[in-house]
């Protein structure tokens, strides 16, 4: 019998519902959700996403003061800041990864080279320590990491020891992701791309996720759809229970923080919201039928 604790890694694009999924799983007595662990160093340095909530833990405290994270940070980052790294370094649109996306069965070994680079070995060494300390501190058998990044997923799957690693590939309609990203960029006053260009970026990211899925044993990965998760939450949870050996727990009706100590995630997680699906994104394509059609085709590839 395998008594190893389990890491559940949520792999997805941004704006695909990863925060919702990890929040749902955090309601299990067996689970502890770390949120987006890849963002830990950025939060400590107050750099990158997190400015809207001052890079604090979801409990509201600075990570160095948090009742959960403070001792872990003391044993890792503060003990050896030079060798502390929580996020993989990779070039999103490098030629090697572009070849991977187009023909993963020919070039997927490129992904293994990326995670074995010295700068990224430092990351997996850090993550090994972090996951072990989180497990010891929480006492939970399942740790949920919603960092999303497919290369980070592969590094954890291949390199983190002492744990079983399972991956949930969470998908969402490419067109919905694009409209959500467009809205998010506008709110943060970032330069916007056209819908067509964003669609290609989102499609490319999905192909990178697909490449990772080919490097994972079939019994260690499941695919979920965001719309189905939001509209048939109970049934989708059963898939996770059955695939990963998790005990069933009551299906939550709301997304809410309850004594959570998560890192990162959508700002909307701070308010209690019913779990429901919103398809108003379709309205954004009323004047761009070509982008809507293109996205529909790419969804099927």
C-alpha cells in the first residue's frame, strides 16, 4: 500500500477557473491548498502579481507574520535566500517550445531539458523543501497547488520526491479566456492585443499543456472543463475522488475563504460567491464574428 502524501497540481491558463477549483478542493478535511506556490518568492519580495492585496496571505497577514507560513519561510527563504526560487524560468515563445507545441511527439524532450537547467534545478530543490514543510505543518495528505504553469507542473511531477503527484488539466473555452484576459489587462492598464492575437497565444499555451500531458502517466492526470465544473460541481468532484483516491466531501455551494492560507489567485476570491457559470463573455464577440469562429475551430484541435 502506498502511504505517500499527494500533491494535486492544477494546470491551466490564466482566467480558467483554477482559483475556483483549488477553493473547492480546500473544503476537504484531507486537503491543504497553498494557492499559487510559484508566486511565493514574488510575494516575499513584493514583486509581480499581488499588488492589489499587498502580496499578503489570504488570511490577511504578511507571509512572514502568517501563523502558517512564517515558520516555513524562516526555514527556507530566510535561511538561504540565494538558493530560494519558487517559479521556473522559461521562455514562453522560444523556438524550441514552439516546435513542441506544433509537434509534441517529436520535440517533447525539449521540455525535459528546460526543467533540468541549473536555474530550474534550484526551483525544484526549493519546492521539495516547501512541500515537505507544508505537509508536516498542515498534517494533510493532499496538497493543492494552483500555480497553473505547465512547465512547473512537469518539474514537480518529475523532480519532487516523497510525494505522489497528480495533475488536473483544467480547460476553458479559448474565447472566454481571451475576453477575461482582455478585461483584466484593461483594468490593470496594460497594453492590449487584438482578440485574434490573444486567441493564438491562448491556443499556443494549451498546446504546451498538451505536451506536458503526454509526459505524464495516464493514471496521474485528469482533464476537467471549467463550465462543467461550475454547472455540475458534484459530478466533477466525483471524478477527482475516483481518480486520486480522495475521500468524498459535501459539494460546496459557494466559493469562499475559510481559514485559508493561499498565495495568489484572483482578487475575487476574497468575497463569498455562489458557484455558477457566466457566459456573458459571448457578448464581446457580437462585433467580431471572425474571432468567434476562429476560437471555435481552435477549441476543437
